């Protein structure tokens, strides 16, 4: 009997239908386990912000993780994002990141989310206003061996600044 375990591979000859089903189940199980592990890695990345636990990123980012684009003055790699997590945590101590949608395939996850919090500390040169804020984020992650390797992101900073009624001072 011929059993297709992956449409990108040549068919395999197997002795019975039961074996074919077993191969398919094992392949599906491995694919689902990979997707689940990658989704959990991305969720943990966002939890680091919401829980104000910068060291969580060490468990889910590759050592050479790339953040594109980097913030002004941001160091490269996981250490750079830890400083951003701390800065945002001081500016928005009740910061929460909510994931509204994800689109995923093995090794890639797109996220549509929202950042909320109360502006209680300086943020990009803007003194605390006490205002509740909410702004969107759109991010695209690549993953290698269950860890986030690259993040391309776009946050709605313009929308945030409008809510605060200010724009950062120009240098």
C-alpha cells in the first residue's frame, strides 16, 4: 500500500492501513507539538512585559535574537529588550499585553495585540499623566528550535502620544 505522510515527500510503501494511520498520527502529533511550543514561546515573550519579569525572555529568545527596528539607544539581543521591558514597566506599572489574534505556521507567528496601562512614569521624555492608555501592536516572529529568533514589530506610538496629549521632545 502507498501512504502519503507529507505531500512534499515521496510516498512510502507500508504494509497496512493501520500503519499508515499511525504514521500520519505521529506526524500530525509532532507538527502540533511544535506549533504549541512555538506559540507558548511567543506568549512567554509577552508575559515578560505584562508580569514585569525581563528575565523570562532568556527562556524563549535565541542568544542572537534580532529586534527590528530597535528603539533609539537599545542594545542588541535579549539584554536590549530587557531594558525596554524595565522602562515600559516604570512608565506603565500596570502594563498588560493582550493577544487578540495569531496566524501561525511552523517557524513563524504573526500577532495582533494591544498594550494597555496607566501612564505613571516618564515615557519617551513625557512626564507621567495618570492617563489610561491603550495602543495596538503588530508583530511577526520567526522561531528556531522553539525559540524566537527575530521579531519585526510596529506599535501605534502615534495613537499613544495622541492619548497622552503630547509628543516626545525633539532632540
